[in-house]
């Protein structure tokens, strides 16, 4: 089971009350791409919110974190840390803040 923390606006769209969702059957190797694939399969209303429909690239104002590391600029097909794969640590999807 992969644990994923979603930001409030995506929880609202997905109609989930808990901050954390659990994903079963994520394709191995577990990568940011396979996690987002599983999220979109489980919650189709989130398609296009985390990554672009056409290019499948992470949206600019979305960030990925795991094990206190920013994974946003790592290749999307890099394996996620073992702590995420085993469910010990969650994979975070965070809406970035901007402005000045």
C-alpha cells in the first residue's frame, strides 16, 4: 500500500475527507509516474490536476515530496524511496505557493 498526502483542493475534488489516501496495486517499480497513474485511475476527477493531460508532465505549481526531500525535479520514472514503497512514509503532493 502506498500512502499519499493530497492538498486540500485535490481532496475536495476527489471527495475524500482524510488528508491521506491509500493506493493498492501501484505498478512496480514505484515511481512518481506510477503513483500519479494510480491516483488518476482511482480518482478520475483528478486527471489533469497533478499533471498535464497531453504531456503527462507535472504541473508547474505542484510539487512532489518524500522522506523530507523535494522530488519535484527528479525524473518522474526514478524509483521512489523504499520507505514510500513499503508504506512507512507517505508520498506528498503539494500545491506550491508563489507571490511576493
